[in-house]
C-alpha cells in the first residue's frame, strides 16, 4: 500500500505484510503505510464511495481512527489504555508503538484486537459482586471495577495482598481453602469469611467467596474468586456465632499475637504485639517483615524458626533481642506455631510474643552476681532444708569436690550434678558434712534458736575437708520464709578465718607468754596461780610454788653479752619445761627468775626430788654455737600450802617461796629450800 513520499512505501509495505498482526507505520502520528489486517481493523464506516479502504486509513492520523473508551475497561495484562476503532466492527484496539528514529519521527505500531477480552472485562465489571484474580503466591493480579470502587485499601490494588483484609480468626480457614485449591487445578471452592469494608478498619462484614483454581484453558494459574456480601441472617448455622469475640479477645490480650504468611511476613498484628515492637497503632504492617527491628542473630533465628514451623510442622521458641529506633533494647520470647490444614500441611504461622526484658535482665544480674561469687574466696551455698544445695560457688565446689572432678577448669554451671555436693548428698551428708560431727549439733541448736525468731545468724565453727583436715570459719546464715512462715531456703556464707585465728593466737601468745623463752609470762603465771589457789581452797588438795633463780648468770651476761645470755636462758627454759609435769605451770617472771606451780604436791620428799632434778638439769654445761661451754647454777625455794592450810593467799605463798629461794642462795646457791605455810 502506498504511503508518503518521505518513506520508501514499497519497502514498508513489504515489511508490514509479513507481520502476523495488524501493523501500521507512523510518521508524526500519521499512518504512512498499513498492512491488510490493519486496514480491516481501522477502516472507518464513513468512507466515501469513491475511496478505497486503504485510502481511508493511509494518510490519516491514527488517533482519528480510534475512540477512547470511557467505560473503565481494565485488562489483566499491563498495557496502554485500549481504544475502540471507528470502523463498522467497533473493535477494541490496544496499540503498541515501537521506538522510531529522529525526524521524521517514524514508528512501527502493532494493533492488537482485544475486543473479546475487553467485552469480558466490561461484562464482569458490571456484575454486582466483586471478582478478583490472584497469583499462586496470593497477590492480586486483577479485580473488577466493583472491587476497585468499593474497597480502596492497599490490599485491593494490583500487586497487593487482599488477604490482609480478612479477619484474623477467619484467615487460617481462608488460607487452608486456597492452598488446597491450588494443589488441585480446577478445584472449585466456597467459603464464608469476614472482611474489612471501605474506611472501617474497626468493623467487619460477612462475605461469601466462591472460586476456582488453575483455569488452564484461559491461562490462569492462580485463583479466580467472586466475592459477595452476605447478610448475617443468611449465614450458615454456627458461622455468625463467631461474631467479633476473637477480635475483642486479641485486641485485649496482654500477649502479643501475630498471624504470618509462609515466609513469616505479617498478616495481622494485635495491639499488644504492636506495643512490644513499638509499631504505630495505625501503621500498616500487612506483608511486611515484623522482625525488622530484631538484632541480626535474632532475625536469623526467627527465619530458621519460621522455616521449621512451615516445612517441618514444629513449634519453635526463641528469646530475641529487639533494637528500637531510640537505641533502647528489649527482649521477647517468641513462640512460632505452624497453622496446619486437615491434611497436615502448614499454610502459615501464628506467633505469640511475651516481653521478658525484666526476666532477661534479672538473669543477667544473677549471672553477674554468680561471677562475683565465683571470684570470691568465701564459701557460698544456697540450699533447702532437707534437700541438696541449689547453688554453690566455685570455692564451695572446690571444698567438697574431689580432685579428679575439679582438676581442670571449674564447672561453669552454678551447680554441676557431678560435683562433690551431689556425692555428699547421695550419702545424705549435704552441707552438714562440712561441719565436724562433734560441733554439728551445737551449731544446729544455736542456729535454730536464733533463726526461730530472726532471719539471720552469725557464728564461728570449723569446716572439715573430705580428707579430715579442719579450718575455722566465720559464718553468716540467712533464711527466707514462705508466706506461712515456713523455711523456703537457706543461704550460707562462710569465710576462712585461719589467718585471723593465727593472728589472734600470736597476739594472745605475745600478751601471755615470754617472747624469748615461750614460757608463760608473769600475768599468765599470776592467773594460773590464782586459779590453783582457788582450787586448793575448794578441794584442799595441796599446792606448791617453786621459785627458781639462776646462780652466776650476771657474770656470764656481763662477760659474753646479752645475746649469749639470752641463748642460755632459752636452754634453761627448755630444760625446766622438760622436768615439770604436764599439769604444772613453768613461767619466766623476771630476767633470770623462773617459777613453777605444782598442784596436789605437798610431800617433802617428792618436792625435794623435783628440786634436785631441776638443779641437776640446769647446772649441766651448755654448748654455745661458737663452741664455748657455759655453766650456771640455780637456787630453788619452795613454798608449800598443806591441806590443812585453809585460807591461802596467792601472794603469801609466792612470797614464802621467794624467801625460801633467797635462803638457799645464801647458803651458796645451786641448792633448794622447802618452807610450808604456817597454820593461820
């Protein structure tokens, strides 16, 4: 067909005739060439008698040959708006224009006859009910004009998710129905459910959904569904009884509820879940990832949980961390439950959320406290009366565990079943095994008496290693009672006070014993003598005091020095201590003065023998470290309180022994003198 002189019409005509569809060549919107199919489609019905069909198409603007449609026809596939040809056939034409070259602006346009599709669309759009076409994944592919006008929510726009308009209680059954239908192409279904009407997100209307899946004959691989409103009176028996109770329940529930699709994206989120996730109450979340504020590890855990729920049908529980926009964080315990069909096929998930931030923080505090207690050298244990321990820190585990168990790194858990505690518990020893048996009842009696009215007790006793060795501990026991006053649990904190006791012993030793010889000093001797006199008064057992003074010690001290004199005094003290009985007290009361208290001894011969042994032992030569040999003598005075001496005074008896010693020294020394108390 001939065209404009600016275009090689013969070539264009040849090319157009070989195209399988109606096609025209345009130059600045004017048809310069058209094939037979295009002329047949476009020829106007007002052409003159003298003109041919071709002449009424070629040379005219294409838009003059088409009439825009004003009946709201929508085609299923994306396309430019269709138009109606002016020709007698009134075909609906969809024009696909290709890209041309620079001036002159030439284009190749394909003309698609979509009359049948447009006619079907127009007829369906005029139906009173709404019809939708869904893809196999559930997104909206196409809807009638009735649906477009009545429901302008996001879920009813092409590509949206209309399932977000379904009531949460009805959503599982709708999903079940759709999934079963998609599994068997050609299956027809009918279901009644509640949906949200236009602009009324807080109310619901009942709809009947009738459809079919997989219409292969017309190339539909998803679902075609017709939606019509149903009056409550026309609902099947039992359907209307569901009412809005579920909505009210989920809105008021303190537990977060989320209905999700196959990949976990939200379909419905109740107010409690929105508060936990800090989502705006009015924000649309359908089709969105509600885990977007989780930390990376928590999101990965949730994805795995959704997969396990959907594909394996397993209930999953995870505690996840949520990072909010303001930088704060919270922790949620999420239970992911699969929504199953009658055929045991998962069609989505239901997640419950519980805010456990305080619980997680409390556990963290407990863990920090446990680490602190494990780092402490004190022994800490918590137990219930009559039961095994609930907790034992590292020091306590070391104390009661055997070396094989605790040879390597200590147990990380607060209480390990393989620890020594459990073995002690098997022997019904529990913590009391730590306390030596002879101290146990005394401790229990004392603690019970205090804890009957108080919540804590402090005291000292000994701990006993499994190997039998002992060490002193200072202990604090704290109890917690139930509401009815019964003991719930007991906490024990014990501190090893071995060093403290040793220091106290050193101080006590320094206060009561001679620092050079280690013998009791004068204050301790006076105390011992007073006690011995008191016993004599009570029992009339008799009592002797031996006052000993070295002979020749001053000369040795002046000749060899005080250091040598001190060494000599130490040797004399050792020899004196070896001679006296265990029940006697030998003390150093002055520079070279020693005193012995002997209870129950009044016989003159026995006392004489004791004095002679002392003189013989002390007068033996003493070998000094430098090889020098020294010798001293000793004078012994003995004062005796006989059984008949009733009222005896300690000072009088000591003075008597002192006088007897001087009398022995006056006779040349290195001898003894015995003087009994006169009867008063």
